[in-house]
């Protein structure tokens, strides 16, 4: 009887240690898939781009940073559209409240943003002017109201001349103009995750 108990304990312990080894292995594999230090910077007013940022984070790991301004945009949609149009016309770069510590330690920087006025939103222009991403992999992702990326991905390339800018990801998000705020939720969120994973494999961030 005592032998039987000892035998069971030994079997139990070896199963447990097997599990923890498998866990370590899978964590190591996750890190191996990029082998790099990942930063995910995103701008999101109504949380659609944030939903994609969270999916990327869940699958590729890394540090998330939401871009916030020293002076936030107005609550009112039309007032924001007007302010963004003025900023784009004058080249004004709104000062950022968000500070990224030690940007140099990151090798891979995902940058997420909605399309605003068919352009890269001014806060993301501020970010790319303020931080030097030379030598890093820069990976854009976008949500939009149904009109696509406009010139945003091209502007990312222009503002990161010494980075390797990989193929970006885009998906339809909300349409604040029509009262649709967060749209990437439920089934749409699940579908978006499938598409994000496919894209991360294509650009070799995931195996
Ligand atoms: C100021 C402003 C301008 C926008 N301009 C466009 C546009 O030019 N084209 C488009 O497809 N969607 C446009 N949209 C819609 C957003 O791109 C879309 O709702 C996006 O999913 C919002 O992302 P977020 O929830 O992360 O803020 C605009 C939204 C705002 C607030």
C-alpha cells in the first residue's frame, strides 16, 4: 500500500513538472517568434484601434502605450474634424502627454491609428517626429470608417526614413459621424483576431 502511494506521488510530480516544462517551452516559443522587444503605440478615440492593439499584444506580447495629448481634442465630433483639418493644413504637431521611456530598447514598434481626414492623425505625426525609430522595424496598423487608409501608411514611411517599415494591417472600425463608436467587439473582434494573426504570420512576427 505504501509503495502504491509513493508510486502515485512520483507519477503526479513528474506529470506536474512536465506541464511546467511545456509552459516554459511555449513562453520561449512566443519570445522566439520575434526574439525582439516589442512596443505597441496606438491612438484611439472610440477604442476600435485599441481593440486591434490588444489583439496584437495578446499574440505578440510587448509593451502597450496609448497616445494622449497635453490638450485633448473636443468631445464633439465635428469640432474635432475641423481642428484636425486645421492642424493638417498648418502642420501643427499637438504636444503629447504620453512619454515613452527608453525608446532605444525596442526593436519592433507597432504604431496604430484611425484614419482622420484620409491622413495620419496629427498626434501620430507628433509621435513620429518626437521619437527616433531609426534601425527599428516599424509596423503600422489602422482602423477606419470605411474609406481606407488614405495617405496614412505612406506618411509613416516618409516619417521613418531609416526604419524598416513592414506591410501594415487595416480593418473597418467605427463611424463616429454616423453614431457608431466601438464596432470591433463580439463576432467582429473574433474575425479581426483571425485576420491579425494571419497578417502577423505573413510579416513573420509570428511563426
Ligand atoms: C476626426 C475624425 C476624422 C475621421 N476621418 C475619417 C476618414 O477620413 N476616413 C475614414 O474612413 N474614417 C474616418 N474617421 C472614422 C475613424 O477612422 C473610425 O471610426 C475609426 O475606427 C476610429 O478609431 P478609434 O475607435 O480607434 O478612434 C474619422 C474619425 C474622426 C474622429
